[in-house]
């Protein structure tokens, strides 16, 4: 009998498998597709590869600003080349996970798992069914894109994010339904490649979870690239036959025809088909219920990653997978959800950690906000990337840093500093004397901290 | 890697602790959380838990030997694990271990005290957790950290505060009634000063109160005998309090350690006696100070006390007349209080509480007599002196009060 079986080879699953194996467990991992899950195959990695291509193209077009003259009329995007770069990266990364499985003596089974009892699974691979027994299980089945209730994905016109990254050619027009993280990232990718992009978002702003001023900076930049943005708008009808969508904006009905309609309205946990009901595992549409150790109501069965709902980010899944595996091995560890960075790979990038300004005001009343604009940052100016700012939120009684938001170049790298500040529960007086290298984009974070204490030097 | 188990610091004033019992011996298997030893320091006793699964690799401190906080008392590691070079060097500082017991004395801490102490004093705690703990006057050394390597997090501090709040909360029915009937008074002015000083007094010293009764039958007789003469000659109405003040002043001169102040980890002994005398006012309390009371006769002291008390009640005490006391007397006898626990007037080492005299039947030899007993409560700072010298001091006061003729000399 296996000590532990992990269902799903995505970020939560493969990390859980490796962690448990390193603790001495005999581990089997079951994956129905390729190792790496959504992150590697249909999410983080391929989209970032497309973004890198789009941004390189954008940068080359602006070479003149850096004193480099090019025959710009000859600079074109080779879509096949872009796809090849993406596929190559994904392939290498998937192979890397396979290598890690071997290195840690983890048996990998291909197939679709479903519980028969709380110690036995049926694994279906094509027409073959194999039963697998184990003392413990970790469910890391991930999530899948949510579809419109009235118009399911057809893969031809109505597509999801996984399909949007492997289109046969750069579309000339693209409707994006949903202005959240995924929608904005695709808007950024395709608008830089010349696609006419339209975003329809139900909320009042793009990226509803972020501060309005941070989201507004992105909106302005997307609009400069020709993206049409309709917030507070609702989709009323999809007509696949003539590729036309109808949506209402400010009581006015709009009609839009596009090559594709990307539906990015969120992701739903994959809770069906796992036989959860057979074992009596508590779950809902929002995901599988777990405690702080990622343990379900059935003590020998754990769940982690997107399948438990909550924050559906790969790095949260990594950590939840670790916590689940360690607890299954008798170790105690919790996930610190307070310091989870949120990264949006648009152009400019957005990254934040902790509370937004509104959340902080709701929680603490009066707060202190420090800001510093990249327009006053030398390194950003040199790179022609001076759009954006750093915003730090400070609790007033003890000067605790409770939130950091960055919109601008390399925000997703810079946010690591904020994550450390929140994870380390640091206060501004601890941070005031730290030395930021000069010239760097990091200086903007230091200046924002100083600004929150009324001591900004460069603003 | 082997884990060091160190003598914990169980309080700010703890200078050393003793392993009273080893529950395990070298080679015994332990699981994380197992009780491996009982330790004590002065009046605090606690159990030491194994920090991790493993075996006891080495025991460095024998039972009943006092060592400073931070001293490594044993190692827990894997079976047959060799202690690292660093571990070994720590051992060498104490080695040979069997000789440690003989070498250690209360006055002379072992050679490894300094580095170990330094390590122990570095409590792993996040900056915000430390700030919140300080603002709530929580001793961070008593908080169990749940972060990496036991680091104390904000959540850990908040948990302790929540537990403290729930312990302090009255039953819900009472709380509801309080909510309906409550009246809020601002804490301002004199109340604010008193609140702050008394709270800080209890937080920043080690207060202990001892009680004793003095037979003041003869003293009260003497007072009756001489009060009219003194009234006529010196225009002073001499009271029991004046005799007590005189007894205290004389006793303080004999017990210098009680006439002192604990300031910045130093004990300041005074040759002069600046006597504080608590005076109740309508809205609070002030402590006028009789400077150089040791130079005054009983009558001079009585006159000065009357003047100061009158000034206090009339609000005519200048600030310099309320500062610099070296010892204070507080009297609740007029309110019928017998014994109480006076709170030190910082930075003084002692305060004497005086209760109400009581008529009791007492044998004097074989004869039963009616006697007047005066309850005395002495609160002192245990950082400065211990119970026995404090009791001697209180005993001296009692002697003076029971042989009142000495107070007139």
C-alpha cells in the first residue's frame, strides 16, 4: 500500500508529493494530463512567455528612443516563433517536474482519479481502470475556467484562457469578457501585438480587488494601446454564428463583432468526478472544505491548491501543498495568507501584498498612505518606464506596514520586498533606515515608506 | 541537529535558576513536548519540555545547582548524534560537566554565562508583535511563538491579549447590566497621575507585603500623659501617627536598605530620611514630604506633619514639597481598615501601611489584660531586599512602638 497518493500534478500536487517523499513517505502522484497543471501548461508560464514576446516587440519598436535606429517596417511578429518559444519553455519546465518526480522516487500514474473509499481510488486511463490504495491522500485537482451560464465555450469563437494562448494566428480583434487578472493580461499581450481589444467588465473598475488608483494607471496605459474598456457593463447576448456580442453600458446597448470572445470571469474548483460524495468529503461549488492544515473532514484526506477555492494563485498552491504534506507526515505548519503577493503581468505590471487602501480604512479607520511615483525615479526614466507608482499603507498606532501596491515596470519582482515586510511583520521605523541601492526601482519603495512617515526626500 | 535546551528566564529579576528534577537521563528517548526537567527560580517553578523528538545527548547541569538564565542545561538530538564543534565548544566552556556543580556558586556564574545569556536575551519576535506587547505591558518571554523557530508573531501576541481579555471579562449577564447602568468618568488630572504612578509601580518592581501587630497600649498611655503638656508648650496636638512616624524614622536609620531607591538597576542607599506621608484629599491623594526627618525630635516631626497635611488639604503644597521622599507612610486606620497591601511610591523600596487599633484581651504573664494592637503592613521591593531583613525592619518599628520611651529620646 502507498503511504500517500496525490491527485493532481500541478503546483499544489507536485510540491506536496515532493515534500511528502522527502519526509520518507512512499508517494504516488496521479495526473490526467501533463505534469505542471494549469500553471505550467495553460496559465502562468505560457502567458508570461507570450508577454515577453509582446514586450520585446514593443521595446524594439521604441528603440529609437534609446538612440538605436532600426528598419522598423521590417520588424514583425512571427507568431509561429512566438508559439515555439512558449511551447519550448513549457516543455522544458514539464520535463523538469518529471525529473523531480524521479529524483524523489515518486511514482507517476496517468489517469483520472475517483475515490471508492477513503483508502481506495479508481484511476481511469482511457478504457483501463486500476485501483490504488493508500493510507493518506492529497487532492490537488486544481480548477478550470468558469464559463458563461448562457454561452458555453465552443473553442471556435467563445474561448477560455487556455485556448487564447494557442490561437492559430494573432487575431485582428478580441473581445475580453471580464477585466480581472487574466483578462487584463491577455488585453496587454494582444494589444501590444496589434490586436484591437475590447474589455467588458461588470465592476466599476478593472481589477476589482485592487485599489482604484492603481487599476486606473493600467486602464490609462491599456487605452493608450487602443484597448476599448467598458466597466460597469453587462453582457446580454452572445451570437456565435456571426461572432457578435451584445452588452449594456450606461443603459446603452452595444454590439461588438470580434474574431474571438475570451471569457475570463474566474476559475471554478474541479470538485466533480472525484467521488468526494462517496467518501463523505464536505465540499461546495466554492471548493473542498479544509482546516488550517489543509485537512478535509475525512482525517486521512487533504486538499490544497485551487480545488479548495480561496486565493487561486500558484504560489499559494505551492505553500498549501507543503502544509498539507507536512501535516500528513505529522508536522505542524500553517499558511500565512496575510502576506500573499498578488501579481498581474500586464504592461505596466501590477503587484500588491496585504491590504488595499480601502480594506485598510475599513479595518483601521485612519491610516497613513505613502506614495512615490516612478516619474521621479532615475532607473525608471532611463528605461523609459516611468509610468506608475509605489503605494504603502501603514497602520497608524504602531506604524505596521499592512499593504504595499506597485504599478509600474518590474512590479512583480519588486513586490518581494513588500512580501518580506508583511511576512516579517515589519514597521516603518524598522524600514526607514534601510539602504536601497541607487539607482534602482527599489528606491521608490523606500521613498514611499519615508513619505508615509512624512520624511520623503525626493518628492 | 542537536537542540540546545537552556535555562529559561522566568522574570525580569531572575538571576539564576535550578534544575530541581531531571525526568530523563542521558540516552533516554524523548518526544517533542515531553517534560524533561523541572526547574525553579525563587518562588517560580516550571517544567521544561523537549524541543524536538530525539534522545537526551548530554546533561550539563546537575540537580539543585543554580545557573544563570540562558545556560545550556542539556542537548536533545538524534541517537548517536555527535555534538558539533560549536556544541562541543559550548560544552568545553562548562566541562568537565561533572565539575560544573562544584564550580558554580551563586556569586560566581559559570564561564559560559555571558554568551548563553546573550543568546537567550534575543527573543525571536516580529517588530509589530514586540510593539503591541510593549504597549500592553506583556512580558514577551512568556509568550509562545508559533512562527519559524518559535518566532513570536502578531497573532501570538493577539492570542495572549484575547485570552487575557476573556479571563478579565465578567459573566455576560453582569456585562449586560453594566452596559445599561454604566457611567464613564474621565481619567484626568490627579487621578491620571495616580493611575499612572501606581500602575507603573506594580509593573516595574517586585512588591511583597508583610504584616505585624504592635502592642501600642503603653504608647497610647504615654500619648495621653504628654499630649496636654506638648499642646501647651509647643502648640502641637500630638497623635499616634506622629509616634509611628518617629518610630519609622529611627528604624530607617538602623535599616539602611529600607531607606533606599531602586534606580536603573542600582540600589541607592540614603543617609537622610525624607519621609513621605500619604494624605487623602477629596479627589485623590498626595504625599507631602518631610525632609530630613532624621534631624527632628518627636515634637518637631509632629509639628511638621501637621503643617504639611494642612497645606496639602488646602492645596498649598509646592511641587518640591512632594518630591524626593525615601520612604512613605500611609494610614487607613481612620477608615477601620486592619491590614492592607500598600503600593510602593516609586522609586522607594518601602511603604508602611497603618491600620486601625484594636482592643484585644491578651495575657501579660498570667494576667489577662485589655491591650491595644496596631496592625502594620509593610510593602517592600523584593529586588532590593528579602523577607527576613524586611521583617527585621518591621520588628524594629514594633519595638519602638512597644517601648515608646525610646521615641522621646
